[in-house]
C-alpha cells in the first residue's frame, strides 16, 4: 500500500489524462471507493484546469506539483504552483437557482470542489500557491 | 487511455450525440466542435446520450450551456439521456435538472421531439416568500 504519491505535471491540459491514470492507480493500491476516486478526479481536474488555463496562460513551460496522502481516516491533497498569487476560493459562488440566461460558465469548478471535498484551504508561501484539500474516507 | 469520443447519429429530425469516455477541459473542445457542426447545418433538435460517458467535469457542462440559448432561440432543444448516477450527480450539483430535460432513455427524448413539445419556459420555483 502506497500511502503517499506525488506527481509533477506541466502546464498543459493534455496532462489531465496522466492525472486521471495516477488517481486510478492510487485508488487501486489503497482500495478506495469509486465515490472517493470520483471526488479526487473532479477536484484535480477543476483546480488544475484553472491553474493551467489562467495561472499560466502562455506557452512557457511551468511545473505544478500534486500529491495525495492517506493520514488515518483522511486523504490529504496538496497542489502547488508558482503562478501569480491567486486564491480560487474567493471566487463568487454560482447561483444554481438562476435561469439559464443568467448563468455564467465560470465559478462552477470551484463549486464542485467545495461540494465533493470535506475541506479546502489556500495558502501562499515561498512564492507558491498551495491548495490543501481533505476528503474523509469513512463518510463515503 | 482516458479517451473521449463523440459519435453523431441522425434519427429523423433529431441529431443524437453519443458520448464516450472522459469529458474534461482537455476533451471538451471535441464536443464543442460536434455541436458547432450540427448548428452550422441548422440542426437544432439535439439529444446527448451519456450511456458510455464515464466522467464529466464543469468544462463539459460549460459546452452545454454555451449552446442552449442559441438552440432554443431556433425552436430546438438539447435533451439529455442515459446518464449514470455519478454523471447525473454532477448535473444535479449545479441545478441542471431545472434547466435541461433529462430522460432515462434516449427513446423518451426522441418521443418528446416527435410530439413537438417545446421546452417549457423557465419558472422560478415557488419558495413561499
């Protein structure tokens, strides 16, 4: 059982495929439920898409460091990048009761992440944006 | 690996999109292209069949939102069918069942078009305020 796994990816949306496979392998190694794996895949997808699309909008290569670690009954996720300081958690919550013509496409991803994870925190230190997420394994 | 594919079928006046695999920010442009080709051909009666879709992120929902107004303005609709519980959950989290008709089976969506039932105008639920 690998209780911790790390991956470094580039700022390219093609890397999402590699992240999916990496989450699947960790799920298999640790016998995680399909619901937990879905929450992990969705969270990485949404947060990494934001970083790749908006944090690093140019073609210059940058790295994003991601990791998963099982700590007791919790699964901890860490996502670090060196883009300009940006806290995605300050994004406005989408109005999910609004009619279609008033809907905006932005902000949906972070809403998903908040819904499927048990906690989401943002820090900025040593020139890095750091997102720390926790998913409780027992509740699912 | 995590491939995504869109198949297109024409059923009478309805264009059906069969989605397969992983729909995320990387693959969403393929779906966007499929919608564009239908709309360029003035096809506005659209059904999206999710039977073989394993996964959808907000980028996939964004594509549906991008085209729905244009399609309804042309008296068409985008109806959705055959979602797995997990994919339905993603739509549900954002209140999409109020905005789109979602059917258990594709034939029910096709039937709705055949009977020429247009999308009901949006009504805010009565919250008693």
